[in-house]
DNA sequence: TCGCTTTCTGATATCGATTTCATAGTAACA
DNA sequence: TGTTACTATGAAATCGATATCAGAAAGCGA
C-alpha cells in the first residue's frame, strides 16, 4: 500500500502553504487563478484525496449519520435504508447502519457507539422489546445527540418523528374487509410493545366498533414471517372447523401475511376462497406471492428520505415540523375475496 | 445539546494528566488502582465517552470498513451485509455500506469516498456493468487500499476473494434437471459482464455437454426480478406452443426465478406441471413462493463473515488464503417435477 | 544504606486537516 | 501621490485523542 499523501506534501510540491491547499479543496473561488493551477497540478501529481476524518476534527462535524433499525435483512427496513442512504449521499453525509434486533440493550449499546463515533445525528427505529421505563443512561445519550425517530413513536417523548398513519391504514384495511362481507376478522399482531402495533390494533378495533361487530380475535406474533407461520399452523390445527376461525385476517405487516400464506398452503386452506388475507407495508415481494397479496402500502423509501431531511434540519438548527405523517394506500390484489353467507 | 466532554475535562476533575485518562480508557491494567478509581469517578460524573474519531488520527486506524454492494434492497445482499456487520462489530469495526447499482462509475465514486474517509479496508462486489478496461484512476485507488472481493471475481486480478463455487452450483442444478428427465433446459441469465454469471453459464453448458444434449437456449436478463418477468412474458407470448419452449428453466438467481414464477402465473402456465424452475441463492422468500422454489443454496451470511475475517487479516498484514470458495447445496422444493415423454 | 529495577505518571510532540489573524501587495480613489 | 480598501497568502493555534520519552517514587537485593 502506497503512502498516503497529506496536505503538507501537496503544499511542498506546489510551493505554497498548507492553508492554500485547504482553500483550493474547499473554496477554490477565493484563490488566485494561477496558484490554483499550481495546486491542482500538485494534487493530480500525488493523486491527493483529503482525509475527511482529519477534517472533521476542527470542523466539529463528521458528516456521518447513524441509523438504528431492527434488522437490515428485513426487506421493509432495507428499503427504508436505501431512502436514507440516497438522500444522505446527496448532502455529503455517509450512513452508519446498525441492527438492534428489536432488543433494547443492543439499541443502547449502539447508541453509545454512534455517540463515540460522534455522528452528527441519528435516525432511530426504537426497539420493540423494552422495559417500561426508558433507561436513564440511554436517555441521557439521546439528549446529547440529534435524533429523529422513524416508523415507531415513543410514548411521551417530543423527539421529531417520521411515520405513517398506522391507525388510518389499519382502519381502512379492516373497513375494506368489512365491505367485502367479512364479519369474522382476526388481527395478526406485531410486537406488542411497539407503538406501531398499538396504533394498527386501534385502527382494527375502531373499524369493528363502527360496524357494530363484536367478533374479534387477536393472534399475538412479532412482525416476523416464521412466527406468524407457526402461530397460524398452531391455531388452525387446534380449532379445525370451529366457528372461532375467522374468514379474514388483517396482518400487522406483509411479512406475517406471507407467513400466513405459507401456513395456509400447507394446511390446504385456500386463499382467498376459504380465508382472505390483507397485509400492511407492500414490501416488494407482496406481488409475487400466491395469490398476490392485497395490502396497505407504506411509502417506505420516502419515509427514509423524509427522515434524513428532517434530521439535517435538526443538525443545522433550522425550524422543523415535529412530526411528519405520511399516508397509506390500499393495494387491491387477489388475497381477499367477497364473503357471501 | 449538552457540551461534549473531552479527555482534558476528565483530567481536570480527576486531578491527573490527560495521558492517564487515555490509559484508563484503553489499558486500565497499567494504571494504579486508586488513580484508576479517581478517573472512573470523573468519567462517570461527566458521562464521558471518548471520541473515536479523534483517536483514529494518531492511531492511523479508523476502525471503519467500507462495503460496496449493488443494492441493499436486494435481499441476497442484505443478508450478506448482515454477516459483514455482525463480524465487524465483534472486532470493534463499523461498516459503511454503499450501493453501486452495478454501475461502474458509481463504484469508482464510492471507492474514492471510502478512501477519503480512510476506511481500514473495503469489501467489494464489483459492479456488473463496466467497460472492458479497468479505469486507471480506480485501479490506483484499489492499490492504495486493503481490498477483499466478494461474490464476483475480476479477471486477471490477484485481489483476495470470497465466493461460492458458481460453476459447481450451476452444474449440479442442471444435472438435477437432467436426472428429472428434462431435455430442453433454458438458462435465464444474469448480468453478462459479471464473472458470476459467466461461471454459472459455464456450469450450465458443461452439464448439457456431458449429457450430450444439444438443445440450449439463453434468455438474457440482469439478475433482477422485473426484468426476468418481462423477458419471460415476452418470450412465451411470441413462441406459444413452439418447440422452442423449454420444459425447464435454470435461473441465474432466485430473484429472477421468482420473476419467472410471477410471469407463468399470469400466463397460466403451470409450475411445475408445464414447466420446471430451479433458482440459485436460496433467498429467504424462496420457500414462500408458489410453488416453493427448488434452488441452489448459497451461504450468503457466511460469505459476509468470511470476507470480513479475510479483510481483517489483510489489514493486520497476516497471511491469508488468496481465495475462499464455499460450496453450494441443492434444496429440493416443489418447483421442479419429473418430465415424462 | 546504596544502587538498580520496576511501576506509575506527566510533558510534549503528533496525527491532518481547518480557521483566525496578520501582512504583503495591488487596486481604487480623491 | 498618499490614503484607504481589497485580495491573496502564510503563520500559528486548534480540534481530541495517542504515544514516546523522561523522571519520580517505591521496591528489592546485597
């Protein structure tokens, strides 16, 4: 590996001072045409590329932002990450992504890491599994950093947030099932501790209440495909042909809806003839399932973008809206059919 | 935002020199028990967390590594990323992930970015679309950095690489189709410029040759689901019932296999009754398709891990194997059936 | 008790940029 | 032509850690 050249090396070759090199690299317009030429030549000769790391010390900016998500492997989040990355790059920022696996303790550890790396700000999807109280140490870290929440709110906290109208989305999903004639609708729930799940649950209950429907049933899961798959298999095996079985399922996300689809394929329960399923998210595989999944679309990529835009304003101490709420959209495909009695 | 405390603040409170603070943070065992206590108290009082950014200057290590992949949104790569992240974290490294979108020009730009950030090393999936010659500027950057390739090789370059036995995997996929009685097997190709695609193609051809089968057909695509979907729709619409239609398809990756599945669903061509499909990768949705996809599994996560392990050795100038080649495994599911004549 | 280690700590230079301040040189104006 | 006002550049301090080197204090053997 060749030795890396510094601003001093360039200065020596160009016969000017290091300050001038810095000026040419950052504000070329303030240096005289012919010194600029000399410097550019020297830069080319050494193929000099400035050390951003070193620059961030006096600048007191690293131009990094941190992004904490549950799991990059989850296609919902990888989409969001891409939105974050693309906007960041446009503004000269780089993204440090870490996975909390929805575990609070990891979230805390990573927050500390991001702080020690002195990222300029953090976009945070709070972990789903957590104690009632926010740990003091983590809280003090949050106060020391520029934070924007994404996807999931924290109760009683005024941190800026970018999210989707979960209540509205869930409400319209269930409403849709109702208009299709379904009277027995089950909610396949996500991680209980997340505000996201709570809001979707409220939307589910609100729609039922409005339609004066008393039949309700929640199957507890955790947003994960395999868990949903197992829960469904288990529940249906126990209650074969019982009237406790719903005619439709509203899944708190597509991953679980797909898990359900997989379970029903194995159980030889036909979708949508025997049971209808609607998901939430519109992840990129939801049109490749069998049958293609009807779902509530979330603008995932856009959420990532908005979150960065908000964060950059926070960093630059500009005025911001405390909360950006994006709307969902019903995508009709083939996993829901009319239920005739 | 509270002011960030430095090693000097801690020193003042603890009544010792900054050097001692540094020692307590890095090599506590060499400082006397009771000064260590004093320092620890001061650290706690200020909730001091050292600035890694600043530390990396004299250390001449950033403890960052760069990871260039085509697209984080591609589930194949997001798995690999997770493998990279997990091992990195264990060794005190953080990962800076960027997306080349398989475009050489972006790859070059990001390489430069990573260099300017002075990452300790780079794990690189070379972009698929590129000119014949390796651009000089990019090449000189590669020489200045610690590089490990992953997934895709570069012709005529001795850079260490972690990959899978593509030839063998493809060969066994086609061999499997042959043993199932298929005689007309199409190859649904990935990006032509990638070594990965070339090797899989060779595996395909080798298996056919060995079986003395002359029927061959390649449908050019680009590893992407939508492209594969469109190509299939187009090809089948043109050649309805012609004997130019294969009885089985070997897709260069699962994403394209799933695109094909989607196309056939729409074309009312039954899988596997009318046509068999085998994929490559075993991405996490491949068991949720209809029918569940038979495929050649790649240890994606493991590849990420191995790449990091190799890279860390390169960074520490330890001896390494120039090339780590992992094996694939045939996963039999339901998208391939026996073909009886 | 003397001299020699060993243990522990502090002073200082350093990493590679930026930034402030000072100043030389030139232009502008009356 | 003298005063003022810019323009262009350099010198030096700074960011927050680490690392080297030197010296004080303590321990130990003879």
